C-alpha cells in the first residue's frame, strides 16, 4: 500500500519476497501495477497505442512486451524494474495532459498522479529491497563482518564497518572479486581489503573520533528499515575511496597507486598483506590527484 497525503493507493502487489543469492538481483523488480487491471500484454498494447500520440520510452515498451516472469507459491508473476514502473506512471500522466486518454482510462492517470509526487525510483527500489528481505540480508552481512573483525582483532573501531553504505560495497565489488555473500563466506579477505583501503588510511582526527564514539542509528520510515550511519568524516573518506575506484577502472594496481598518493597509510600497524599485480599508472589520471588530495586532506 502506497500512502500519499490525502489518499491511499494500492498500486503495486509486493507479495513476492524471495531473493536468491548469486542469481540475477530480482530485489529491484516489482510486480506490475495490479490496480490498472491490465495484463502485461494488454499494458504493452496500450503503451504501443499511446506511442502513436506521444513519446513512450523504448525500455518501457520492451519491459512490458517481454516482462520477467517469477514464481511465488506456484504462481507466475510478471514483474518490471523500478525505473520502468516510474516511466509507466509518467506516461499515463503525460497521456492525460495530452488529451490522449478516453474517460474510462482517466483513472489510470489519476492513480499515477496521486503517487508520482510522493515516490521516486530510489524509493521504490529501497522499498522492494526491504520487502524482499534484501535490505535486512545486507545489514546482517555487514554486521556479521563487523563483529568478526572485532572478535579477531579486539579493535572496536571496526564496528563502523556496519555503517559503510551499500553503494560503497557495490563500488568495491567492481574492483575486487567479491559479492555480498562474501562478507560471510570470505570474511577474512573482505576484512583485509577494508582494513587496507579504509581503516589504515584514516586521517588522525577521523580515527580518534571513531575510537571515542559509536555509530548513530536511523529508524524505520515509510517501510524502509533503519540503519547505522557513518560519521561525516568517515563518509568523506569512503567517498574519496569510491572515487578512486571509479578512476581505476578494473586495475587494482592503478587503484593502489592513486590511493597511496591521495590517502597514504597512516596506521601501519593495521595493514594486512594484499596480493597486487604490477601495472603502470596512466598519465591522464595524474591531474585528478590534486583534486582528490584537496578533498581528502
């Protein structure tokens, strides 16, 4: 049920809660708008009809024409991605403004316009992740890794691992051969990487702040579970590391060359050995270093 200020609209059927680790991430898929009372094929035909009068995005037509089919309780459900749901709502709204809809179809636009101002693609994705259990799964994996690091090193500073944003881990996975379940299955390796690229390079004031304080927690809101948050200084450090990962492409060697220049190791006693392949730093990346150094220091 999606709530707006003055109306309650049951636009989406969120009954599917399954998530299979290591498979295609269906957590960001949500079922077609059940209150439109149109089957996926009928929605596809309707959008195709509207495309003769207004611009209908190609990815929406493709999503409706060939939706992903999942099974839940032995029932097949057609689903489309959050971005396509948003585009579907916007298209109905546009069709109303253009005078393209018949009177019997105006309810589709009314429902769309009631919800659109109150939601976003990120909100839908977060809600889908929460309902599927994927948000809780990621939180539990981060919490487990945090506790393991504390248990093995007796350093409470590693409690902050639980606060690292999901986006940071997603970026990390583009450079190192990990995925979410590796926070448990390969906790030692993931922990070693985080200690080397995050904790051992923290500025002294950030390090001391993290030693003397505990993470703050947000509370559940609009169906999205609460989570523990990094401090402002830690967040800035994580953004810097993420930016360097993005600049490095898929090269760990280039990443460490950039990281060593921008955020050198400040706490050598934390460092754990990592396997790295030798590779030269591209000259075109050098001008970026001054900008990153300024933002980090």
